């Protein structure tokens, strides 16, 4: 049970919650229903959440209800929200693309996160199949090649010496424990063919064509540890169409760093997917929310292909 005063409410030692509002304040609240949730309900839910007594979804739905009754939300609380995000397209700051200034950057186009035989398939497989990630990436590769856009791959590799790392987050530890993205040597391709670190088979015609730029590996999530930015700068690129795996880890980390480095970035939200972990949760909706906050534009594969096919594409 709650005790103490929080944001205008007093909770006693029992199950009842006593409001510490003056009479005139209570009357104002009664006249304006949109204020009841934020003033009376949300503080209590916040307290309960902080002590671990209710799931996060409850205060989130209450917050959505606040926006709904005040006329500031278009989606009714409790409405179904699917992975594919069928809501109206969010604001875009506008982004022109052309082959001279723009590159297609793809992260982790590798077996371990895209193949049914890959080490991460149990966590990402359902999302990949539902979103159509593999097919959408294939279309992006094909479109970029046919329209003259440079393609840059930012791969994820681990070498035997990386097993000596002394600490890491839960996903890092999982990758090391499962041998994900493992290479035998940074100077040899021995054992690379067909390995989890190798490209998905259907992408090899695009990546191994002698024109695609493959950067040095990123070894955690972002491109700060590889030469992606240098490659883009040397190619004269100022804009990036970003796709790949996983959405909430490497794609999001690349997005943030590229924006910090001064690039305009459009993320292709259906040419990615994310792990859905039984304890850590579903990373895809979190990633899409971040894309909306950070990227210059968030587009679908259809929109990206259409823009790349135009003489002067615009999102």
C-alpha cells in the first residue's frame, strides 16, 4: 500500500487514497474531466510503478487517456498498435536525395541476424517475417545499384581476441556466448563462407560486386569504432538512407552517430527488425519511436525505392 504525499495526493497506510486538493480545486477538476487523470490518477500510478506493483503499460495507457480526453491525441487509448505502424506518417523535415550526395548504408546484413539458421533467429525471426525485412533489404540493394547510389556496408565481426573482453551489456554477452558474428581472424577469410558472420546468400551479388564499400567492423553497436564516417566523407556524401539490423541496436546507434556527425539520415523502418526478448521486451516499437524523434525522415521501402528512382528524390 502507498504512504506519503505525491503530486497532490495523499495515500494512507490502507488501500484508500486521499486527495489533498482544496474544495475549489476539486470542483475545477470535476468541471474539466481532462485534468482528473494527470492530477489524481497518474501520480498514484507512478508511485505504484516505482515500487514495482504494476506493469508499465498501465500508466502509459492512462497517459494516452489524458491526451485523448483533452483532444491532443488521435488514437483512442487501448486501440491496437501493430508492429507495422499503420498510423498516419509522422512529420518529416524534408530530405532531398541523389546519387552524388547520398549513400545507402546497411548494417549487419549477415546470416546470424537474417537467416533462419542464424544465432539470433529465435529473437528476431518473427519480426523479420512479419515486417518482410529480408525482401525489403533486397529491394533497397537492387534499387541502389540500378540507380547509381553508392552502397556502404557496416558489418559486425568478433575475433578470437575479443573473447578477452572483461565486461559488456546483456546483448554483448549473448553475442559472445553464442559465437555470433565470429571470425577466425581479421586477416583471413578462412571459415567465412557460409558462417554466421557472412552475408545472407541473396545479398552477395550486391555486396561482392567489387563496387560496394565494406567498412571495418563495428564491434558493439555504433560506427564510432569503425571507418564508416571516413568512407562517407571521402565519397563526398552528406546524406544517408539507413537500413539493416537490428533496429534498436546497430541501426539506432548508427543513426545517432551519423546525425551527430552532421549527416542527414532517412531510416527505412520496414527494412529492419529487432529482437523480441521474453525479459527485455520488444525492441522494434522502441526503435521506431527513436527513429521518429531523431531521423530527418522515416520512410518505407516503397518510398525509398521511389525516391531513388527519381532524378531528384525527396522524402
